[in-house]
């Protein structure tokens, strides 16, 4: 009944908002369960952190009759999640060893100049490997799932920005 009161764009903005919140909440839950995120995992969260308030603003703008502002916000959401899809595809490729990942979380460690340097770096270092997935759900890694989720959110946002149903 409530869905019938909302426009297609409002439903799209609220869908993006809800899925983005659920996705970040899920990431935080896995982290709390002891699955520490790697550097690429943390970067993949950026579109969600930016997209959540943007989706909320789009929904509010539509509620108040700001059709133009909402279309811009939805287009920006599409771009954000398209970039998130690209980053998740890259991370998935790093996990499959298709190409090298960033030096911060893949490959060999650099040699320390002295024992004291080595000991000091151990105190500061907490590296989670980007090329070894810590968790698989239904045979997919979290970065694989993020490819699917980000691509779906980008498609929803772009379609709503264009005015599609």
C-alpha cells in the first residue's frame, strides 16, 4: 500500500538506500565476527558511505517535489556504484591472481634495515591480504558479492535517473 503512494524514483532511491545500509551493516557484522577487511575491502565501502546519504537526499528531494535535484542525485548514485563495481571487479581479479594487487596488501614484505626497524614495524603493522579471501558465501567471496550488489545499485540508480520503470 505504501509502495503505491511512492513514485518510481522514490522507490528506487529508497531501494538503493536500504540495500546500501544492509550491505554496510553486513560488512560491519562480518568484521565484528573476526573477518578483518583488507585494504581493498575498505576502499570498496567508500561508495556506500557516500551513497547512503545521497540516496536519502534523493528520496527527500522527491518527497518535496525536487525532481531535478533527485535526478542528479540518482545519476551520481549510479556513477558511485559503477565505480564501486569496477573496484570490486579489480579486487575479485586480485583474489583470482589474474593481476597483482596493491603492494600494501599483496606480495612479499619489504626487508627491514635492522632488527630494531623490524621490531618497530611489527608493532605498527596489521596487514590483511587482499589476494586471499577470508570468507566465501555460496562459493562467492565478499568482493564477488560486491560486484553483483554494486552493479545492481548502479543499474537501479541510472534507470531511475533516466525515468525508467
